[in-house]
């Protein structure tokens, strides 16, 4: 385990102005906070943040990042609070630790939707300060180095997360060494048999090629010295996962790989790169098709090098990477390397990672995509496609460089230029020749996209597109096209409905009803009507309000079959106004009641009464007549065991009837001046009559009201409730029971 003084000395070696006292204070504070906590291995828990800090010190990060690494688990795993961190170490470190704590709580899981949503949150958390990501990656690296102490099930989940998200994300940030080590650790646990096989074959290969690396390295140094090229040459062997993935991708054996051994030639300046390339190519045979110039066309993570493959000593194929010292640092440490060479924008002139690098711009581009409205699964699909793919570089006819994932086609190119170009694309020319849109692009292709405003992207393009940007844009365009079709159908339905009422349809006529229809725009209403989501009864009531309803304009109804024979009620009645004749059974039986009894039942019912339109039933009492109840009346429970006494009754109100019916509603409104006036205004404008208002519960924010109303019928009551719910001051409005 790294010791305190070793860590501080390492930081001071590359940052002499580092706050030594602050680093010592963070070390002691974190050690005390974690106390006697243990890791799964049995080691003191504090060994973990200390090793994370050591990893970041190797990357030569600033003292604030090192202190954050020491403290990164304190808020999550101890009683330490954000306020205490701010007080002890300042707001900058407090913000970094808090950001890591939020990410810790969002560790990715295997469920696709949750993983996607959490990854969105991860990117949002790191977008404000790239150092949050650097600490997170170092934290994951140390966890992978000690993964053997975890339970097998947990070990598999962590390894899958690392392979799917963290390793490619490290690569996208330009931190190649970190990516390779993360991939190797994950490969070891996800596919132990393959890992062991590759390691064993490498041992055999080393025995057969003993001394080869030293021989090739010596030959390169000799030739470059003769040409007076100052350089450092270093050889390396490919990592097991890199070897395995290439064997899988190309379906070849390990012996057939041409780049098991790779050599880096590091020179002072860019012209020296091309000088070294000339020496190498004039000394040994270059392998055709194996040359790439990433100095002229850098990768999106700022990576720059010249790649070439030669047939070197012992007729061994050798991969060479030629780069400057700055390029080498960026290739190894990615965004972290910008602290050393580009920026001194930290406090007191301290160097911190640049947030203007290409890699960071890519991250900001992803965060910007969160505003496009794609669902989490689409966003994760887009991100994974970009994370895992290598690149090809193509050009527009005007010379604009477009970087695309390997295997991308003309459709992807069109959407990379602009979404509108992709949506209107009808054809393409590659290097001046008309080609199918599905044609895969190669490095250096010049692509011209042919557009037509009459074109819309076909759904089938989703299966052809390679980039997530193209796929999400095609899905969005498809949804918009379907919505437009439903909107057109909905407009026709509404237009005919307005014509039947001798009115002219316009979008403005729907604007006043948007709140009641729970829609944002008139286009939303038309699309919902076209899809059948808004039935005619739903949109016609707010669109054609019945202002100033004539008295007696209640809906009538015919007789309904009963549970005991057949009966009907021509007037809503009971025996409250005097004895009624007994009910006669039989198919033609009919009972006559006086209408005055109706009002007594409606007003005196303990269950809130009934209004025309409510379901009502009668209970037959032999020798006494029928008592009428609303279907929701609690009193009906007493007759559950006597079905022969139930008679289904329906409303039959005369057109010239001037009678209103009582109803009771419960309204929850904001407790602020004017709220009661707005409630009363809605009821009055809808031609309702308030008989009584009672405040049943009054608190600081809300007031609950019980309102007795007089309405014409059930439809009239529902209109009033819909109007109340549309008001901003009303949080709930419903019919009251009792």
C-alpha cells in the first residue's frame, strides 16, 4: 500500500506548487473517517482510496484531484457530510466529491432501461468537470485489480459494466493504457478459458521469438541514428484481450496476427515523424494497405500518430507507431495529458485537465443529445455504437472532413452532415460515381449526397444505418410522419363534427379547451383524435360548451328491463308523498308515480343523491310500493340477499321540466387569495347553482371544500368538474359521496 509521504512526494515531483498541507489533511481525514471498515479482501478500506489517489498521481493530476480521490468514498460510506468537506477542503473539492457520490449511487445495473438512464445521469455528472470522470475511472481500475475477492455473481456484473461502459469510455477520453488494463481484467473474469488460452500461447510464442523485440528495437535505433533522427524506440507485446478480439473479428489464429509486437518511435517534432517514416520505409518493405496518418487526420479523442506495418528482421511483420512526445502523452493519458501541455486554468496557476479537447467536446456532444428527447434505450444505443467503433474519414465535395464509425454508409454520412440532409436524402455519389445508399464508406472517400424536399426517410433505413445519430433521427422522423398522418385524420374528424353543429373548424377554436383536454397544442388534440385517444364525448364538451342551458333540457330515457319481471318508471318517484300502488308483475307491468317524490329522494339520500344520467334502482316492498336509490347508495347493501326485490329504473324527464337536481362535489384548491372566486366563477359560467360551501380542511397550502350544487343532469355536472380541474388553482375536483 502506498504510504502518505510517498504519495505527497510523487505529487510534488510534477506539481511543485501543490498544497502539501491540504494533501496531508485529506489523507488523515479520510483514514479517520473510514476507521475500521474493511474491504471484501479483508484489507483496511482506506487502502482503496489511497490506491486510487496513487493511480491518479501516476497520471500527474493536480492536488485537488488527488485529494478528491482520497475523500471520494467518505460521503457515501461514512458519516461525513458535504458541508464538512466544504468547510475542511473548500467548495471545489466538495463539488468533486459530491459528484462522485451521486455517480456511486447510480452504479450501472444489468436491466437495459435502468442502465441507460443511469448512464445519462453519469454523463451529466461528469460534464461539469472532467476530473470527476478521471477519479471514477481510477476507482474502477483499482476495483478491477482486486476483483478476485468479490462473489462470482457480483464479479460478473462489475466485469460486464467495465467492458460495456468504462473501458470504451476511457478509450474515448484518450486514455489508452487505462482502457487496455480495464479490458484485460474484465476479459479475465468474463471468459477465463479464452484468457488462459491466449496467455499460454503467448508464452510459447515468446520462447520461439526470444530476443526478437530487442533485435528489432536495436535495428530501428541504428537506422534512425544513421539518418540523424533523434528518437526513443520502445517495443511492446499486445495485451491478451486485444489479441483475442482481433482473432475473433478476423477469424484468424494467433500466429497469423501481424501486430502481436508493436514498436513506438517517439521524436521531438512533427517533421521528425515523417523523416522517421521515410527511413523505415526505405529500409524495410512496407505492407500494402497498412498505412494510416492520424497526424493529418486526428481521431476524435485527440489521438495522433503515424501507423505503418513493415516486414522487419527475421521476416517478422512489425507494427510501428511514430509520434511526438506530446502526441505520446495524449495517446496514453488522454484528457489528463492536457494538464501538462495546454492549460494553467486552475487556482493559483495550477494545471488542470483542459475542457476544450476533442474528447471533451465529444462528451459535451453526448450531453447535448440528452435534450433531443430520445428515450434512454436509444441514447445508450447511440453512445455504445460511438464508443466501440473505430473510424473512417470521408470528405464532402467542399472538403469538409466527416469522421464516421467503421462500416458506416452513405445514410450515416448524410445524417453526420446535418439531420435535414439525412431526412431529404434520395441518393449518393462516392468519388463521383452514383452508388447505393447502403454502400460502406472507406477512408478518403468523397461523398456527395443528393437531396429532394419530397423525400422522407423510410422506416427500413433504421436497419441500414450504423450510427446512433442516424438511427435516432430516422426514428424521430418516422414518429413525426405518423403523427402528421394522425393529425390530418383528426383534423378531418373535427372538421366534420363542427359542420354537423353548423360551426367552422379552426385551430383557434380548440385553444381555449386545451387545458380541459390535457393537451399542449391544437396539433396534439388533432393527433389524439386521429389515433382514437380522444373520444368525441371528450373533445366535444369543451369545444361546444352549453352556455345558458334552457330549463328542462335534461336527457330523457326509456324503460329498462328489471330484475323481477319487466317494469318502467315514467316519473322518478317513491312513496314519500303518499302510498303508491303495489307493483304488478308480468311482462306488461307498469307503475305510475307522482314526480314530486323524485326531489325528496334526490335531496334526502345519505349517499349524495342522484342526478339524471346516474344509474338508479328501485327496491320493491310488497304492499307499500317502490323505494328509489342511486346505484352507489350504501343502503342497497341490505338487499344483496334479496335480488327478487330489485327493479332497474331509468330516467324519463319531460322536455319542459324546469327542475334542477342536487349534487355534492369535493374540491381541493390552493390556499391563496382569489382561489374561491375562481371556483365560483367556473360553476357560475357553466350555469350551475351553488347552494352551500363548507371548508372541511384548511392548511397552509391547500383548502378542501365541500360544495352543494344544483345541476341539470350528469353531463352538466361532469362539465363543471372538467372546468374546475382545468384551473391552475385547483389540484383535484370530484363528486363527493354523502
